[in-house]
C-alpha cells in the first residue's frame, strides 16, 4: 500500500529539506513579509495551544513562542526540524510527522501554517484530519501561493531555464492540480476543500508582497539562491546529464532576468499569496 504524500515526504526529508535547512536565514528573509502578515492575522496568541503545520526550520514556531503560546510544530523534514530544534531550544514540542494523518491527544485553539499545506495527495482528507486537531470554535490560519502567473519570482526564472533546456511549459493538468507550491492557487478550490472538511466562516484574502531573493549582494546573490531553491532550480536538477549545458548558461541568463528587480544591493520580486482563515464549528 502506498503511503499518502510519500513523494513529497521523500523530497522534504531529502535534497529539498536539506537545502532549505542550509539556507534557513536566507529563506526567512525571503518570506519575512508573509511571516509578518501571518502574525498580524493570528493576533494575540498568549496562552493558546497552537499547532504549526509544516513548521520547517522554526521561524514561525519562534514567533508564536515569543507571543506566549504553547507551541507544537509538525513537519516531515528531518533536516529542517533539526534547525527548528536549535532555534526554539526545547521550548516547542517538535514532531516529525505527516499532518494529514497525525492526531494530537488534546485539541488546539489555533492551527497555523506558512506554506505547509499545499503538498497533500488528498487535501480534503488532510484538512478533515486537521479539523479534528482543532477544538470546537478554534481557528485555522494559513498562507499559500496564488497562481504561478501572479508570482514572477518563480515564473520568470523558470521560463528562462526552460528556454535553455529547450522544454516548453507543460499544459495545465486536467482536474485538480497535483501537490506542490501552487496546488491551492484557485480560491474556489480552497473554499471547496475547507467546506468539505467541515470548516465554516472561510475567508480567503489576497496578500501581495515583495519576495526578497537577496537582502544584500545584489543580482549575483539572488541568482545563487534561485539556483538552489524554487522551480528553476528543480527544472535544472530534473534535467540530469542532459541539462549540463543549460546549467552552465543559467547564471548569466538568470542574472539578466533578475537585474530589473535589483536596487541598493537587494533583489525584490513581486509575490502573491492567499491568507486563509476558517473556524471549526462549535
């Protein structure tokens, strides 16, 4: 029997999780505006039992701890959880588990996630399980990417790499999109999944921000990051030996793509997410 979400679990336990763990400080800076947006929407968390799904390297766990919450973080990535453990210094309960099936002995007042809920094979089943981990009347809050076309930080480097590889963009999938960063790009799909899982008072709000591909070091630092994480990096890695020439040419091509977004040593490219809030009925 195939384990649910196994392909994604393998990625995050392996090369993707290892890379994100190694780049922890740069990833935190890249997504800092989203982290601040989640904090604002969470509001007062002091005294709350809080579950952080896909807690990764622990930046949001640390945020909730600072606010006085009792924090449990769940993630499938061994290397990222090791970083989170160092960061939270034993103050958070960190569990290596798949949130789509993991159950807590006691329910939580608030469940939050920063880009940790788009990777489920069966989203409705996953969110039905997540709802069971929330007390009646408790809240769900998460951030997820909007459509790829609204996120040039991802699409522009990927288009440049595909041009080098000679591989056109694949046609849109038939039916629901597969697990991945943009699986919840469609607002109507989010609402349908959460309704199906029994949530109410669902609010899906657009949030626009600047993805900081480099806080300093300019275009060369941004190119270095893009070559290590994100869709362009994945396309080059998946090309194998056939992508050797493209990998050699990629830094110069990516530098040209990212140069218009550079200013004062930083590189900021527009990003677009949904901030999603819902309630488990009392």
